[in-house]
């Protein structure tokens, strides 16, 4: 598994078809998802960021396009909660096993419920972090949902 990550290991184990796209990450980049879209020449609406959300002591994973922001009220409702807030970055890294800017929705150390923004279903394939900065995984949104046990909702 040279160059692999827990995300690619999971997809391989499940037999999910995917492509790995790499780019040279600029350490001064402030917005990792936007950087990925620009460097890969991908439509930003097709590039998704992974955000860890605190639901009052429990966490959930929100996967939304890189440009719009996460609607925390919609995310809370999608998870059957009244409130949601962004998780502390240290908590996000500890729970997922990934560094900020490289948090993949796949192969996380501690699995949390995942909600994918419904806009992903407009595409045959979307891009999500592959588990490190400068690495994206291209796969069908339905395969992401299958691999994570996730569901969709309007959360962006």
C-alpha cells in the first residue's frame, strides 16, 4: 500500500472504484479545498470538504462543496439534534487520525455519522480528501455513502 492512506485502504477492501489525484500542496494555502479545486482544474462544486461537527458531546461528519459554507442548523436537524458547532480542531484530528486539510470522510479512526450535501448527487463523481494534504479521491457519491454508511441532506 505504498503511498496509501486509511481512506484508500478502506475503498480497496470494499472493492469501491476510485481514482487518486495528487497535487503539490502549498503550505501557505488558507483554504485547502479551494486550493485542491484550483490545482486540479476541477469544478469547485464537485470538490467536497470534510468538516467535523460537535453535536453536544458527540461528533458527526459533514461533507460539503468547498465554496458554500456548512449550514450548522441544517446539519443539526439532519442529525436529529437542536444545535451543532464546529468541533475543536484538536478533537477533529484525534477522532479522525488525519491532519487538518487532509481529513478524509473515509477510514477515520473513530467512525461518526456522515451527512453528504445533496448537491453531490448531481455528479457522476466527486472529489474528497484522500487522507493527506495534496491528495484527493475521485469516486461516485453513492459509493462514498456506501463506504461510510452515510446519508444525504441539504446542509450547505
